[in-house]
C-alpha cells in the first residue's frame, strides 16, 4: 500500500491540469481501479463509502464529457473521507493517508 499511496500523492502534487488529456484520464482510472481493489479487502470505518465515491469518480472520468465541477466535488469529498480514515491508520501510514486526503482536497479547489 505505501507505493500506491506515494504514486497517488505524487499524481496530485504534480497537478491535474492535464486531466482532459486521454492519457491522464486513463492513468487516473487505472489508479482508481487499484484503490477500489484494495478497498474491497478493507473493513475500516468509511472504506465502503470511499469505494463507492471512487466508483462515481471513475464513471465521471470515463464519460464522453468531463464534468469538472462534479469531479471537483468528488475529489473534495474523497479527500475529507480519506483524512477521517487516516485517524484509523497507524504510524507512517497514517501520515501518508492524511497527506493523500489533503492532496485530494487541495486538488478539488478551482
């Protein structure tokens, strides 16, 4: 999981300005698939809602037209949910999960 955390955090730190490009969207969907697979095995409080919202985000990214407002709203929600989930993790992993949540919230800002 640490590698998946690092990869996702780095993607958000690099910015989402290329979101409209097919390659960036495909990369995002692939990353979402990895998280959804991982979350299916987790039972911490909030895992199911994060999984559900990732599915919504994936559907938005795969749509013919990107709804940037809806994507931003989902990123903010996912960020807030991820920050809450960080309180259930331990040690360095908790820090990384919180960092990911903060990156998601930051990415949601216009």
